[in-house]
C-alpha cells in the first residue's frame, strides 16, 4: 500500500445495523459496503491493493460525513485518482428517497443531482405495497434480536466470570 505506483481500492464505511446487519432496503449502506468489498477484491486480483475500513458506529449525516472523509484523505496528501460511483442497479428501489437526498447533500455521483423541486416529487414504496404481516414478523424478529443482544451485553457486563467444570455442564 505504500507504493504509489500500485493502485488502491478503498471503501471507508460506517456501520449501519438496519442495512448491514438486518438487510433493510430503506437505505444504501449495505449495497455500498458490498460494492466496496467487490471493488477491493477486483483491485487486489489485478495486482493492486483493496481495503475496506469498517467503522463500528452508525453514520447518519447524509453526504456531509462522506465529504469530510474524502477531504481528510486529500488533506493528508493522499491523492485520489478515481472515484467510482455505485452502479444504479445496486441501489434498492426502496432507498431511492435516501440516496437522492444524499446525492443532493453532496454524495459523490457522476449522474444527475436533483433540484429541491425534483426531490420533493421522489416517492418511496407506498404503504399499500407493504405486507403488514411480513413487516410485523420482521419487526418482531428485529426486536427479539435486539433484546438478546442487550441481554447478552448486560450479562457480560454485570456477571462475574464463572468457570464451570466440564462434568457439571454435561449433567445439564
């Protein structure tokens, strides 16, 4: 990576539990992560380097944080020779509202940047198209996983470490 003659594909990604973990299509985080991983692998296979930096925090600042990351890299003297936009076919239909707003706020694109009037006409999926039973099951499952994660965290923080002998465990 220190050799400037070797190409580097880099994706700096902020964790998104809704999309990265639970697979929601309401935002573009998971598609951007997948695209970043694919581009990193392609570059490494061509003899370059591929890196994905995954920050374990939620990022919710539309295009501003992305621009700050870009500016911070450039200000350190690291040249960015090419910015590669995510292909439109990777953007879920349900996230169109979110990605169009991000692009308007400064997210990189080689495509069209909508005006405020055009943004006001962008529509997400209507409620009539949502299977309420499926959404309810998904929501229940999400809350169940959240509850288990909180319970596990609480147990790890509050309980002392216990060493259990193997013969006791086998009796359970």
